[in-house]
C-alpha cells in the first residue's frame, strides 16, 4: 500500500510510483507498525528519513579584520645591471678508461669461473686487454686513464691462467 504525502491519496497498486493527482512521489505505508523497544513506536512510514539536526550558527572570528594593501615593493635601492651572457663553460672531456674497465671485468669473470677453467678462456684475454690499455695509457696520458685497473686486469688474468693450468694438470693426473 502506498500513499501520497502531499494530498493523502492511497494507492493499492504496487507499480505506481507517483501520485495521479499532484505528481508527488508515493511513499510506502506501513499498515501495522511494529513496536520498537516495547512501548516506543517507529514513525508511521517505513521509508522516512532521519530528522534533520540544526547546528549552532558559525562562530565569527576576526570581526575587526580589514584587507591589507598591495604587497610591498622590493626593499633595496640597488639597481640591477644586466651583464649580458655568461662566459661559456670550459668543456674538459673525461679520460677514456674503456679498455682498462673491460680488462678488469674479464679478469673478475676469470676469477669467478676459475673452477671451470675460466683462467684459460677469460684470464688470457683479460691480461691481453690490460696490456693494450697500459700501452695506450703510457703513450697518450692526456687521453687515456685507468692505469690501476689495467694493472689489476693483467695481474688477475695471469694468476687465474696459472691456477687454471694447475687445475687442468691435477685433473688430468687424477684420472
């Protein structure tokens, strides 16, 4: 059962949603309102909204506030002078360390794979690339750098090669 809250007209058809008299949205009418907490009854309608709570008026703060003037101008009397363009930065290219780094990486790979005869297939190339890097560093020190890496590549490469050869010999003798 539905009824119109505006004119009070009741409708028994459940498919009607609006009043035929004034077009108001129909509300469901609770025919037998259940009791809540014993003696208290809910509102007459099942879909009523909760009551609106009126809040206290907002508190007024700074009632004597007045907007200020425009922002203050720049405080210095110094006149800024334009000097034109800044002088170009001097570009100093970094020194090339590629061969020394590659040789050192090969020697570290030989050290890691020494159990798989890495000194043979990585140690010798590491020593060769380190030697080439040392020659280039000695000939053109203004262009190439990485002397420590090149020396480390040669030393580690030779050591891993010798250890791999010892490992090969002992493996051959053990069989």
